[in-house]
C-alpha cells in the first residue's frame, strides 16, 4: 500500500482558506455572532491540537485511523464519525498530492482500493494506459463531430450560382469547390416535414446556349475568330440560302462536328445536349447527298425513326422546308391510325425521305408497303427512348430489314448499304448491344458534346419543397404570374390520369390550357402540339411524351408538377426551354414532394455546385469504338 504523507501545514491550508492555525481559527470563529465551526472541521482541529505527533512525516493513513479510533471516546464534542473526519482530510490532501505529481512526473495508471471505507493508492508509478482501439475510436468520434460543422462556401460579391432561402447556403459563381470538399446542400434535410416551404434556385450564368458559343481561332490564341457559316461545309448554295431565309446563319458546335462526318459517309453516334441543333445536324447532309444522286420512285432512300407522332410531324416539317426546292418527297407515318391510313401514305409512290414511328414503320414493312433494300440513310433519333425496353424489340426487327454498312466503302456504289446515324441527348446502356447485331461497332464514330449530361448553364432552375396538397395552388400562382409574358408553358406530370385531373382543375380555376398524353386517341392528339407551337394556347399539360425532341422555341417556363423519376427525364424536360433560336434562357420550376424526389434533387444540387455532369450518367453512353471525336 502506498503511504500518503500528511503534515500539519498542508492540512491547515486545505481545511482553512485563510491559512490560520487551529488556535487562531477557533478564536476567529468564536468572535463571530453565533457562528460555530462545522462539526467535521471542529473535530479535526481539536484532534490536531491534542495529537500533534500524528502529523509528522512518518505518519500514515492507517496510523491516523487507528489513533483516532483509540481516543475518540475521550472527545465528547466530536459530532461525526472518525471515518468521516479522516475522509475529509484525506480527500483534500490527495488532491494536493496528485497536483504535485502531475507537475513533477508522468501520469500512470492508478490502482485505488477501498479498505474499511478509506481510499488508498498503489505504491507503483501511476500510468494510465489507453487501448489502441479506444484511441482510434476517440479519433473517429472527433472526426464525426467536426463534420457537423462543414465549412460554408464563402459568398463572394457578384452573381450567385445557388440562391437559397438560407443566405448562408448561397454559392457565388466565382466559388469553386475543392476536389475532396463536400458541398453543403440546401436540400440536405428536405426529407423532413420541417423543410416544407424551403427552396433554392440554380441561376443562369450565361445568356446563350453552350452550343451557340463562338468558336475559338486555333491559329490565334489571343483573339476569337468570327462565327463560321454553313458555307464552310461545301454544301449546295441553295441549302445555305434556304437556311438564311429562316434566320439560321451560323452552325452550332454539334453541327460543326457532325455534318462533315456524315458527308464523308461515316456511321455516326451523336451525343449532345438538348436544343443543340441535332435535327439539322443530320438532315442537312442527308438532303445534300440525296439531291446530288439520281432520283428514284421505286424505293425509299432515307428513313428517320422517332418515338412519337408529334416528333415525327415536327421532323417532317423541317425536312420539307429545306428539301422542297429540290423536288424531294418527304412523308410521315405515325402510329395509332391503323394500317389503312399508313397505306395511303404510299399510294402515290415511294418518298425520298420517310419519317416514321417504330410501330407504323414495322407495319408498313410487314405489309410490304415499302422496302428498305435501297436505303442510303437510316437515322435513329431520340436514342434513349428508341433503345429502351419499350421500343428495343421493334427497333431490332426494323434493323433486320435493312442492310447497314460496316465500312466506309460499303456506302457507295450500286450495291451500297445504309449509312447509320444514331442521335440523342442521353443514352441507355444497351445501345452497343443492339447495334452490334447489324453493324461493326468499330465503324462508328462518336461525336460527344462537352456539356452532355450537364445542367444547362443558361436556364434558371428552381426547386420548391412543398406538400402534395399545396401543389395546385402554387401552380395556379405561377401560371398567373407568367400569363402576361405570353410565352409557352409546359406543365409535366408523371401519369395520364394526373394530366386529365389537373386539366379539369385548372379549367375550373379559369386557366385556359390543352392536354397531351399517350393514352389519348390519335384523332384527339393530332394537331394539339402544333396549335400550342402556333400560340393558340399558352399552357400545355403533358406527360413525358412531350419531353423528347420536340422543338419548343416559344416555351419560356417548364413546371414539373410531378418531379421526374430519373436524371434522364429531368434533362429532357428542362431541355424544352433555352433552345437554340428560342426566346432565351427561360426557367424550370420543380415541385418536390416525396422522399425519393429529394434524393434526385440532392444529386442535381451536388452537380450544380460542383459544375459536373449528373452523377451516375457518365457510364450510360456505350462507346462503340475507340474512335471518339470529343468537342473541346
């Protein structure tokens, strides 16, 4: 057992804050008005006075205890037990001794034992040993606690990239997140009902679409070259004049990459953001090549496959506007009208260019209304939908009726094969698997846009956390606010039943609108989108059928009444505004209601703060070969 030395001076210092000896302390307290010493202190002082030898340097705890036990019967005024008195003395003195020990030597593990109610210390050096695993756990806890106080981005003066309801979560355009820095998200706690009413916006940071930016002059690093015109492609002057008459003067970056390769006879996989001019990117070289070759009225020379009747009508309109002066015949075959209506389209001979939906085209092939044996061009537009499981079977059957070139030399001559062009803003994973059945994937050249799968920097995108029951009121307010601008408004829902219910509800509120969804009969759907494009009505309530490929230049506002289910759907819906040749940036407003909506919003906000592509979409483009032309 370790011996704790007790001396009178230290005991007096511990028990008396003034440092007096027992006699002075007794005298001082005796003069106080009715004041008496606490019984414990009175017993200790009296005990010290009567037994001065006990507080020598050789006296141990056990000695003090034994002596007090022997003489306790002679002190009738001791109102507390001997053990309590010793505890008071020993606790005070133990604190004093430990304080001295920490200043003079290393702390160690102490072994405390209790004997008859009194604590004593081990005679070994005091060493405190902490297990390594416990040390690691302590460090982990410290790191977890430090993460609770993530560093907020410094809001610099100037424009804001992210504007939140909480100003501390704003992020300026000039702020750049570090590679390993975790962004502080406004939508982090949106799964809780406490977040209802919260919002944030991703502001537009440029006025024009990325596809319309000036091309840099590679021969001069200090200056920008003037924008190029369509004359640089060496296409026929009549085509260029037709484009000029439609105020289409300068090609987009996607067109600069795609048109020359199609003119050379390459099989192309064009992956570019929405509204970048992909339709003209494949129609211009096809029309140029067709007008150079002898006409034939026996077989179709070019087929464009699109997923919907509305998109088929739109592509047909564009193709006719640039080919009419050459005498080329362009026809459309849409589904939902029956075999008889499809047959009528081919009663006066085969067209040069056929724009069709997969179902209608396959019916025409099976009924032998048309043949693809002399086909020069086969275009698959909106690849993300066409290669989806809903269309993949039809598409494979159609491709089996055509002979697709696997080499450049096979696209010319009497026994030529069809040149393949696949176009889309997003791509599913099965593109390469389907195409490998009809052509050599090594023959395809990929044109990939720099902004593919990125949020559009020229479109403002707002997100509002809201109850499902409050969406109709917020929608009505947004429509009334945008009513004076007379721009087109698209309201997206996830189901046909929601489209119908919302249409009836807005009609009762006095909002003029039209509806478009896939369950409508073909006779009802016909002309709805065309009237919307002409401005006959400003509000179109629709499903995702209107989000793929449709040219919506007059649209200034997209409202996601139901939040989209995937990144792909969000990109296509948001792509209905801010298109090349449109009114400008426009705006996207999204209502966020469900927990699964919040998860997608958090990924979108993270991509916006990091200025990267949407997570999980980089691998969806299957590169068919090592030949990749990447837009710089």
